[in-house]
């Protein structure tokens, strides 16, 4: 069972967050914005995943994410996951590849920060079959608090904020990306990859390479994402408070996902007292990168104080 509460006034609010058996549907008026997947999903009992966004919709209803893509069946929508989760010298799980990993969403809240935005806050325990008590019950080793804030669409764009807080529940917990030179892991988006997909960073066009690239604190992905003949885009902005800011990027033109790299292949410790906080903003927009002022939007994002949310 999940504990679920709605906080703040909601009458006539333009953003609705509706619980379902599998998660939450977030809409603005009659138009869906996204679906948060709370319960576990799998494909023939493999590639089990939960705690991610799919579908994510564009402003004209186009679907901007993919789930269970053939080339990488473990990829899923907008997700945040890592290859390495260590307890001392024991590798407990590989959440990126959905190996020995479960996400138990034990509580959710709907928050209403103001008249133009609403937030879904989820409290998640990370577990693994490799870490159990004497009865065989999985013992949580990381507590995640993630707050997803959806803003009203305006001026042909929408802002969606992710604040991810990770707190160790055991001593000597560490978190890391892939153990190769790419070091990928962290906040990611599995988006469609049309032939006209354009990658743009702060200094202009960016060409994906095998290894991570420096492209500044924001990256825009624009093209015929919905397969409708219309150009639309999704940009990822990194908040200036993030460790390693501006973080590097793993970018792919074919058969993979887009990733903001943190921490890389060398694991970082997770504290039992002070959570690791990672913050990202999605900009969903019509048109291409020239139709949004991402330098201005990045400056605005960095100038905003991070909201303080209750952790459990």
C-alpha cells in the first residue's frame, strides 16, 4: 500500500495530478503533460522498472519519450539511474540496466506551490535481492525523495522541474556511472531520434561522440520528435547548485538515450545525514532552439533558490 496525500488548495487549478493504479497522470486542462510510473513494469518478466516518466508529451500532444526501445530494452522515458550502487566493497545493484534493482514508492504527495504550478513528490526506497534481512525481506539502502514540478505552458513552452534527493540508509554507500571511459549515468531522457534531430549547447551545434562532451549547462534537442512533420524540442537545464556544474553530456544520434553525466565512472559517497541533491529543468517547446532563449532561461533557473521540501 502507498500513503498518498494532497496538500494545498486545488480547486480550479490549471494543473491536475490524478492517481491511477500504476502511478499518476499530470495534465493541464484536458491536455496530458506526463505520466509518472509508480508501480513496477516489465517485459516478459525482464527489464523491471519503476519511478520514471513515460509518456512525456509535447505541447501539441506529441509523445516525446520511449519505453522498452528495442536497441536498449532497459531505457525508459525520463529516468535517473546509475550503473554502480555499492555498499562497502559489495555491488548491490545496477539500476541503470535494471539488474537487482527495485524502487518501492512508499509515499506520494501532491503539492500546490502557487497558482501556476503543481508538484508530485514521491518517497522511494531502493532495494535489491542481494540485501535482505533474516526473513529474506529486502532491506532499503537508499531513500530517494523526488519532487517533479509542472508549470503552466506559456509562450509556446513549458517548464518541468526535477529535484532528486538521495540519502544513504547504510554506512559506506557509493554511487557511480558506467565503469568504462564513458561513465554514463544520472538524469537521462530516452527521446525519439528523427533524422533531422539537432543537438545545440551554449556555444552552438554539438555533435555526439562516443565519450562525454562539454556543451555547457543546457542542451537542446529539436526536430520532428512527434513524427508529425512539425518541429518541436526538449531542452535539459542543469541547476548551478549541482555538483560538477556544468556537468558533461553523453549524446547519441542513433539507438540510445541522452544523459547528463554525474558523477562519472568513479563512485561518490552517499551521506546518511545530508542528501545528494540533483536538480534539472526540462523546457518543452514548439519550434527549434531559435524559438526559445535558453541562455536567458538558464540564467533564470540558476537565480532561483531551490525550493525546500519535506524529506522522510
